[in-house]
């Protein structure tokens, strides 16, 4: 497998972008209330003790951005269009498909699948562009 140069600052920026997108996407004014209803979450708890969850989410975002940066290198994505295309295909092939089982066999509502996978699509599109342009 070819070696790729990873821009670690771009990886961190992509992970931060992931967290910002999530904070907007799942905010009460956008899709947060709908997400809570579909996910069966009954009350908005206080945010005490949420630090470890946010830290774990950031680590996951870092891993996603780091792996996506490898794909950027392997495909030699350098343009906005390349980044969008890469983000889309990674989402379709690895996220939309693998997460579908949770909904197909778990009896979870289809709108929850659409809402959560919409977030993942937007994140991967933006991360793909960021990592392709900031090499």
C-alpha cells in the first residue's frame, strides 16, 4: 500500500469541524428535539458528567478524520469536487450501509436512520473537502 503524507493539523481541524457540525445538527433548534423523540430519549438531562462522552466523541472524530486523510492520499484528492466525491463514496459504502443493519434488525424508526445518516453525510462531505484542499 502506498505511503501517504498526513497533515495532522488538517486532521485535528476536521475533527473539530465534526464536533461543530454535530453541535449544530443535534441542537434543539435544528434536529435535536426530533432526534430525542425518534431515539426514545424522554428528557434533556443536565450536561454534568457529559465531558467523558464529548471526549470520546472527539477521539472518534479524530480517528474518522485520520482514516479519511489516508483515503485522500490514496485517491490523490486535491480539489473541492474530489473531496465531495470521496466523502460521498465513503459515506455510502461504509456508513450508510453498515449502519442500516441497526435499523433493519433493531426495529429503529427509518426517520432516525435518515437523520443520523444525514449528519454523517454532511460531516464526511465537509471533512473530505477540508482534507483534500488542506494537504
